[in-house]
C-alpha cells in the first residue's frame, strides 16, 4: 500500500474527503517526526512505539577495496510493534 492508497482507505473508513484524510495523515506524520527529532518517543498503545536509537561509532570495510572505514555514531528512528499489532499480523 502506498500513500495514495492509504489516503483512499482512510477516507473510505472515516467518511472524510480524500483531501481531509491526506491532511490528517500528513499532520500525524509531521507530529511523529517532530517528536523524534527532539529526541522523544511516540507511544500508540496496542500499535507500537516510535523512538530514537543511538548507534555507536564503528569500523567496517569497503566491499570493493577491503579498506577499513570509520562510521560515525548516529541517531536512527526505530519502531517497536505493540502486542495487538503483533497478534493481528500473526493470525
């Protein structure tokens, strides 16, 4: 499912227009992104938790040359599925 299909499905499920559904989805994603950018988490009970994970600096190898490359530490977005979502997918 891509964004257009998601907008259509939300519009059909809620009775909103596609434009209103698209604005709602965009606002939700902006709020989640903003919270993660500030280092916070977004927990949706039963669905899952969006959080920021810290990855340590590490040394890896360039696959072409075999030379070692130093990768810096970074922050990466992460999602942990909630129990209800896991159960729904398993069935």
